[in-house]
């Protein structure tokens, strides 16, 4: 009987999506990778339900209750959780909002911003509770909410680093990214 491939699920939370774009930069190495693993769900698939997987990958930090739920859900369904990119590892650009109160952030986003168009003046999250996911008091890295097994710093981690991480995992090791592989482009 053919051996089943390790399953991988990836999610992107509060972030710029650059880490997933870097994954695509692996180019033809992706073809080889997908011979060895099965990507069950990702931001570019239509599958919203996260299945049980071997490896879970999180890009982005946690800024609201919905993201917190996704992180906990993925953690409960994977054996190895990878925090992928600086936003997930230590907060990255998401942490910049920690200098503002959540209410001020919502006002800037929905009513007061220079480019904001909001004729109703209704402020989601304050005037209309539940219309947007409730913000956490501050944006936090993934390991403030759930246990992380593998940290992949970088903004974004480059394709070589991502390939290294997969090679290590497929060899049965828990990768530790060497400092010379941490990239900031
Ligand atoms: Fe974007 Fe950098 Fe955050 Fe990745 S770590 S999501 S590239 S800002």
C-alpha cells in the first residue's frame, strides 16, 4: 500500500501575504515538494475547514478574536506548528498598532482616515458591534496564544529558507533556522 504523504495546512492572518508569496518563489522546487506532501488547505484554496494535518503553518500575527480562533483551531489539528515570518514570530508590522487604542484604530480605519469614504459614519466594532471581529487589546505573535514548534523569522523568509524548513521536516527533524538564513528584503 502506498505510504500517505504528510498533510500541510497554511493560514494567513493579519499580515501582508508576503510570506505566502515567498513560498511561491520556490518555483520548480514546489513541484518536487508536492510529490512528497499534500497541501490540504491554504489561503489560495476554497477549503475553509482546517483538517487534521501533520504540519500547520501560520503567516501573520493575531489581532482579533477571529484570528485567535483560527490559530487555536490549527494548533489543535496539527502535530507541528510553524510560525512563518516576523509577524507570526514576534508581531512584526502588526505590532505597530499597539501604539494606538483599539477604538482609535477603528476610527482611523472606518471614519477618520484621509482616504476613508464612509457616508454613514457608522463605526464597525463600536457603533455596530459584531460587524467586524472584535479586536484584541493588542496585536500579538502566535506563541502568545498557542504553542509554536518551529520559528521561521524573516520578512519574508526567502524561498531557500522555506525549502530548508521543509527539507528538515521531511527528514524527521524539527528545523532551527540558522541566523545566516534569516532574510529581510
Ligand atoms: Fe509580510 Fe513580512 Fe509579515 Fe511576512 S513577515 S506577512 S512579508 S510583513
